[in-house]
C-alpha cells in the first residue's frame, strides 16, 4: 500500500467528483449500486412525466431518477458528444419515450463513461442492479466498455423463497452484477467455494487404488484442436498425444465407459472446493441475525463485496464506489487492505460511513473527507443552497441521526440522539432542531414544547445565527436535567451555533456511557476467505 496515500470520502454529485478529483487510469476496481425504485410498478416506471425537479430536491433513500429538466439537459449533452453511447441513448429514447427509465439510463451514461476513464487498463467494474433495468444497463455497458469486454452477468440470490398468496408471478429473489473489464487483459483471482463433505458424490467421481479421489474427464479435445488418431477403437482429436495416452494408461489414470470411450482421471482437491461460477446462492442479504444491519435500506452484505474485491483486486489496489451509501464497499476494502474512494450525494451517508469506520476499525483508517463545509462561509453557502443537506451536515457534527423526512411528520424534530446514563440501561433521548436561516426566541419556545411532548431529557437548537439575548433567556428558563447515574447536571435546552460546532463545542449531556444513536457496526473481523481460498490466475489472452 502506498505510504503517502489517504483514503478519500467525497460528499457531492459523483459525476462532478469523478471529473474534478479522480485521475485517469488510477482505479483498479469499481463497484456501484446506483439507487433505483425496484418496488415501483412497471407502468409507473415507464409513464411519461412533465415538470422539473431541482437538483437540491434529491434526498437520501429516494430514487433520484426522474425525467425532468436536468435529465433532458444531460440527455442532450451526452447525445451531442457522439459515439456508441450517443447512439444507445437515442435508441432508448425511441423505445422508452421520455420516461423515468430513460432518465435513469441518461444519468447513468456519463457516469459510466467517467468510470471507464478512471479505470486502469487492467481494471474491472461491477454494476449491481435488479432485473427491472439490468437488460437496458447491459446494452449501455456494451456501448461504454465494448461487448468484447463483457465478462459475466453474475446472479446473486439476495433472499430465499417466500410464499405470498397475492403474488401472481414467480417470486423475484435475485439481483444481477454486470461484470466488465476495461480491456482484453484484466486482473482476476479465482475463488473456490467450499465443498460439503456430506454431499452425495456424483457418478464421475471415483476412489483410486492410491487412495485419492479422482474425477472422470473427457479425453476428447474441445473444438477439434488436439492430435487425431485411433484410440481404443475411436478416432477423434484427443487432448493427449499417443505417447501421453500410453503413459496415462500405464499409470492407471485412464478408465473406460460402458461404450469403451476412454476417460481420464483428474485428482480432486476436496479442501479447495469448486471454482466459483456465475450464480451465487450462498450469500444472504443482511438480516436481523447477521449482525450487520445498520438501518440503511439498500445495505448489501459484506460477504458479497468481499468476494468481488478479492476476485478483482489485490492488496494495495484502489477500489472506488461512487454510490457508497452506508459504506459496505469502503469497510470491506479497508479490512482487506485495499485503498479506497467513496462518493455519496448526502451528508447523512457520509456521517453514517464515518461512524461505521470508527466503530469497526477505531482510529486505524487514514482518510480525509472532501466536500464538507470546514469553515463558516462554507456552511453559509450550503445553508443557502440546500437546507436539507445543511440539516444533515449539522446533525452529523453532533453525531445525531436525522428523522425521516416526510412532510408534517417530524413535528418540529429534525434529529435525535440517544444516550444511557443509568445502570438499568434505560435509553434517554435528545431531540434536535436545525435552523439554517433567521432564528428567534419563538423557535426556542417551540422546541421546548416539542421536547416536553416527546418526553425528551434534553433539547438542542442548532443554528447558523448567533442567539439573541431573549433566545438565551428562554433556553435558560428550561432548567437542568439531572443525571442520577453520574450525579451531574446538564442544561435541558441548549443552543449551539455552527461557529461553535466548527470550533469543537459539543452537546452537554451524560455521554460517558455511550451514544447509541447509530447502530454500531461490528468490530473488524478476519477476512472470510478461509472458506473461499484464492488462487491467482494469469493468462496471456485473458485475466492477468
């Protein structure tokens, strides 16, 4: 690993970040899982829609792909650039019309072009999608990377079958991973899945007199490429020369089928297992029993990313996830000693990733966050341009989780933070309100009312503006919360400015027993590769 490298976590639009910050041919592996509404009905996905949505309206956990003014402009820009991608988008528009699906493909096209640019010549990309869009995305990937660089469509069974009397079709339980390389020579490490020692042995396995297990294999050469001669009454192109065939027979390595066809015995290594194929049914999605769930809707299992990263990169390589969400790719890359770059458009995701890295690895990860406000002028720009992102960023400064953003549902609560200060383990609550614009004492009074209604121990107002004297007096009148567990007192209503937060000031609460706001990620474990040993593979005309 390069000693001077700092892993990077970018806040912002990944297209802009890729163009401005990621050099060409610098990345070994890209994994991306772009958000898409797979639960929407087919008719809604393809319905034509009018109207516009500003970029600032994009929120966490929402599917961002709508046919609007931004999508139309992006379509024109990409089409006017020409080439195979332009022709693909024009064909999609003819087929799909101005639908959300076209918007999705339009927004993906320039991002895929940039991802190809940043890949090293031996690099690879895995695009994670569901069957709703996988067939369109494969055509788009062909246009960007070339159909000759298509390697696999990996089928991942994300969940096991379930019964539902209302379903009038076969159950949908799989996702697709579209795997492409940048060029004809690429990096790939073979992975072997573990064998079940109790599994029944098939007819082509046999125990030799030497005590070893062998598999019966075809002696005929594929495609008629081997030497042609008569062997045991059969004339074929064989895998072996006549001399090699006689040697194998003398060693007892040739057996014969009922028809007399020779079969070669190849030793089976039960410890190594089977080479992994393109259907993966041994990895389940995160669930309540996995210990991985962090409350992020599109979270993927670490075992899935571990397999991808091990197969297509080596230690010290650079892994990029441009839609990194809760940071599974980042966490696995860190554990497997890869360098990494993560990009996300929401401060909520950035905050969650920082918590995950700290909970899992402590102070070990060396990384920098780029794009977050680091000064008061930066914060003022964010507050004026995107109040929602400002809200998530401000809450992240104090380690609080935003509440679900539904109109009229927050009842004056923008975020929550939980803590424990009793031996009995009762969870206590801090509620937060964030104000990006002008504030006054009515906001303090409103927060006090909401705090009492929610039975919260402490209320905090986070504000861009300095509090006025009436605001301070209103906050002071709320009194103190007394922690019986620690025999300490803390103001029940607190006002913190962004300036103070940037200077390092924290919420005053009994935190020594731990903030439990974010579900903790498990501590770093050893790589799960013990049941999936790797064997490096290098071919002159294929993988490196």
